[in-house]
């Protein structure tokens, strides 16, 4: 079971009233927004790491990759 923690923020009163009027549940909305932002930043970080590895990966030929995969499969 996941542990939960409380995160709070202040918003303008007008925004709070509009949320109530439109029956928007802030916890659900904020949870999804935070999850989406985390996914976006993790993907961005992976992209940056791949860019750093690109010069090394470019030196490896497709034949070498295929041969390594075949060797690995044969060891199993």
C-alpha cells in the first residue's frame, strides 16, 4: 500500500469559487498534473542522457549489436 503525504498550495479566492461552481476536485486534478509533470521531466532527462551517449553509440555498428544479442540468447 502506498504512503500518502499532504501537499498544499494557495490559490486566489475567485479560483476556489469557480472550482466549487464547476465541481472540480482539486486533489484529483493536482495529482494528475503532478504525475504528468514528473513523467515529462523524466522523459526530458532520459533524452538528455541519450544525447550524451549518442557519440559512443554511433561507434557501434548494427552488426555488432545483432551479434551481441545472438550471443546473449545462446548463453541462456
